C-alpha cells in the first residue's frame, strides 16, 4: 500500500493495474487522454500492452477480442467516443466479453466544450446499444473512488462476463487528491470463473444456474469456443428459434438482476431525519453535500443520497434514505436524466407521497453550493 497525490484519471489507471489490467486499447479524447498517457508509461512496466486504435470503433472491438483471449481489458473515452462504441458494447454484451470502459463525461451535445464537465451520459451508458441487454455503471465521487470503483468494475466484469462502465466526469478526472493505492494482495481482486469440465463437455454459453453466468474458457486453450453475435444457443451456434432467443436474452438481463446485491453501491449523508433529500452523483454531489451541511447549520433537516452504482440503482438504500423526506431534489449537470431513474425507483416502491423535483443545471462547470442554492431559489420552490 502506498499513498499518492494524483488525479482521478491517474487513480483509475492505478485501479485498473491493481485489478490486473493486461490490455488497454484506446483513442485520445479530452478529458480522458491523460489516463491513456499514464498507462502508456506505467502498464508496459507491469507486462501489459497499450495500443492506440485508429478510432473508438476499432478500440472497443479489439478489447472484445482481448477479453475472449483471457486478458483483463479496458479503454477510456468521453461522450462522443462512447457513441462510436455503441455497436461494440452490444457485441460485448452478446458474446459476454468482460471489459471496462471509463467514460469521462464532458459538456455536450456533439463536441460541446471538450475541456469542461458534463453529466449527460447517464441514459447513453445504459441504453446506447440496441436490443435488450443489461450492464453495470459506477459513478465515482473522488479520486479515491475512481481507484476503488475501477477495481470493482473489473471484479464485476469478470464475475458476470459483461461490459462495465465507470461514469467519471471532467472534474473528478482532473482533481488531484490523496489516494490510497492498494496492490492486488491488499484489496479484493476477482478472476474469471473457469470451466470445471473437460473441453469435450464444455459449452461457451452454458450458464451456472446459481448466478446465470457461464464459466469462461479462453481462445487458444483447446476448448470449443464460438463467440457468436447473432442469436445463439449454449454452444454458441446460430439459432433463431424464438425459444432459444428468449432464453438467451432473458439470461443476459437477469444475470445482473440476480447478482444485484453484490453490485449496488451508494452512500447517504444526514438522512436519519432528512425532510428534504437531495440526490446527486459525481462532482455535483460534492457541491451538493457542502450545501446540505450549510443548510443543516441553519436548522434545516436536509440530507443527501449519493448513488454510486447508477445501473443498477441501489433502490433499497434510496427508499431507506427517503423514509422521512417530503421532497426529493435531484441535482445534475444535464437536462434531467438521473431524476427519471429516481422517480422510477420511488414509484416502484410505492412512495407516492414524495414529491420529486428536478434541478437540471446546464452549465459547463461543476456548480458551487451557492449556485445550486440560487438555482433552487430561482424556481420559487418552498422547500424550507
């Protein structure tokens, strides 16, 4: 274990190496490029490979191949690059290739302001590719969490055989903080679930009934492997029968739901008596937490729920955090995306008595506590 004063991007790179990263393929894009640069120097020293693809499409597809060959694989990008990875992410979901994508969100749409912060990729991260599938997305709050949840992203990816997205943002990526860096023997690092049957009995997509995840043999080991992007049976053979397709897709969705308790993460602040519950994530949650503390000093019973796993949401902890709340205010740097996730969770748990208020802030910088308060006041809401 060692302590470093590093940025969120560098912390993610360190977390990836602790988790066993062996192949990084990417294309430079602000504000994630310095993560690429950092790994270009550090990963080869640990026996890993760093390669610049000709674009994001080539990068994500190369990572699918690396993952199927048994390498822990990762890329980093921002919103425009993530858009280009759409089909490759769908491919990774379908062939169940475990990999990690760090998405350092920036202001948009389109090129937007490349060097400034945004939080507009929440829905993109979940619904980017077509068709029914499921994946996981974590949103760190600090450089330390960038390290911790990059490790967890790899653990979940290899445990469930799926892509995992780390939803960072430009402020988190470039904020330098004290980070405790642990090595693989000092922090939980999971490896691939391997076959327990001989090659002649192995089927690449035959799931373990306990977690719905197939054990993973690697290309080149002598097992019969057919990575098929089309509808396929447990052998990987092309099969379009409705019963086969339904069985496959339902499992791709349910394997995340089945393992949800080991995935979800969140943190609550001052929620035991909170009558006004703020919800925020990433860099905006830092400013919102400061505002909550200011309000409490004034005798206002405010609290904060901070989702770390956006997909899937830690809805049980959200319901617990909102148990005394009359109003929930969702603060985010977009036109209102997280608020839809929060509303859905509250309604699903029959919390019809809570008023959910959306506070979208279309800014190119992380708002200060005073700016969040000014935005609330401009709405004319009577919160306290």
